[in-house]
């Protein structure tokens, strides 16, 4: 399991926990990048499934955008200990909330 990743303002979450738990935190309320919430979809992450969990105390908002599609076409807000499962369809595809 990779180390906890600290998300900065307009940060991109690294897709380095395929098949595992991706722990994220931030130093204040943050919203991810408006184009790539996660590492841009690529052949290398086709079929990647990650359980993303906010292990910090600040809210992290996963921006719904061209490369991240979530339920209700809405941003996903993760409070402390909240979790979301995401998966990638790879190159020329998307990251989806599952």
C-alpha cells in the first residue's frame, strides 16, 4: 500500500494503489484539479480499481470533470474517514465512481 498522499489545491490524485486502499489527506479543505481528479486515463491504468479514503480531518472534494465521472454528474465530497471506489477504463477513457 502506498504512503498517504497529501492533496494540495487543484491537486491530482496519483493512481498508484490499483487493487488496494488509496489513502489521501489535506492540510485544509481542498478540491482536486478540474481536468484530472486522478492520474490522466492511460493504458497503464486500464482496469485499475482503487478504494480512496480520506484519512485526514479536512474535506476533500473530488471534482466531477471530463476525466472523472461520478454518480449524478456531481462532485464527490469526502469528509474524514469517507471512502469512494473508483475505476479506470484506460487510454481514451475515464475514471468512474463505482
